[in-house]
C-alpha cells in the first residue's frame, strides 16, 4: 500500500512530466514561429512552465527530506499576468505576419496539454485534504487555465486578427453615422 508521502511524490513527478512536455512544445513553437507575437508568447509560456517545474521540483525535494506540505510548499506569484503581456504584444504589432500551420498545431497541442493539466490538478484536488496542498493545486489549476486562455487567444488572433482587434479593443460597430 502506498503511503501519503509516496502518493504526493508520485503526483509531483507526474506534474513535472506534464510541465516538461508543455515546455518542450512551447520551445518548439518558439523556434518555429516566424511571427514576433507568437515568438514572445511561446517564450512567456516556456519560461512559465520552466519556473513551475522548478517550483514543483523544490517541493518534491522537500518531501524527499521528510517535510510536510506546510514546510515544503512555497508560493511564488506569477511575474506578470500572461494575458496582459500577450495583449500588449499583439497591440504593438498590429500587422499579423506569416502564420504557418505548425504554429496553429503548436497552439492546439499546447491547449490539449493545458486541458490535461487542468484535469489532472482538479482530480488531485478531489482527493486532497491538506489545506496547503489544496492551495497549491488550486493555484496550479488557475495557472494552467490562464495558459489555456492565452493559447486560445493567440489562436483567435492568428485565425482572424481583425476580429481579435475589434473584440479586444472593445470597439463598437453600431452603424451610426456622423451627425448632420
């Protein structure tokens, strides 16, 4: 029978594997993307996954030393809200450059991996009682959801840049003409 510490370590190892897969997808997207907005978005996501993996590895290492969730789990705030960073980048580069099918494939692969991560962390929340562990898992769900939304936003940006700019700039197309 597996004890609670072993179960936590196994969960953290699975989380690390998921983070590494996503980091690799974002690294590939970064290297293949010809568009500056895409490049910077993949860079932000790659770095976020790298940082998450580092944090999870630290927690895993603390558990190996026999520490509890309260001692092992340190919370690190995100450096910058990813969605705000993407919107800033997209608005700075109003002209969408060449987008190849590989970019969309990388986005869709990333979205699937983010969805899988959300599901994994939600499943862990269902069986976790420790309040510190729950806060950690809730934060991971929130971070993964933010990554998913960023990828979906970039996909929308690439598929219909004009509609993206209208929606994000809150422009109104009410058909009203000038006053005579």
